C-alpha cells in the first residue's frame, strides 16, 4: 500500500461514521477543500501535509470524545436531579 493509499484509507475511515464531506477535511486540515479530491486523482503531497491531516483527524476524534464525556456527565447529573426531586 502506498503512502497515498494509506492516507486516503485513514481519511475514508474517519469520514465513514461522520456526516462530513471530504472537502471539509481538506479545508479544515490543510486549508484546501480540493486536497482529498486531488489526492484521489493521484496528486503528490508532502509528508508534512499528510501529518497535518492526521493531526486534524486525531484532534477531531479527541474533541468528539471530550464532548461525549461532557454530555454523559450532563445526562447523569440531570438524572440524579430528577431522582432526588
């Protein structure tokens, strides 16, 4: 598997469970909404660009996890309040 194929697989895996366009990944990760499309078409990329995409994916997933934990705490607190009332 080439580096391009690996990066595209990571992007596809990231996008699969999310309601997000590949152009959004490119725009948010490397300020280029056409990046992923160009990548699919065979365009070259620098290792630093690939790392920026991977950093974006890691950070996005971490933010999702923090938000999920926060929401879980809010629901639990709300439930405890209702039970105590």
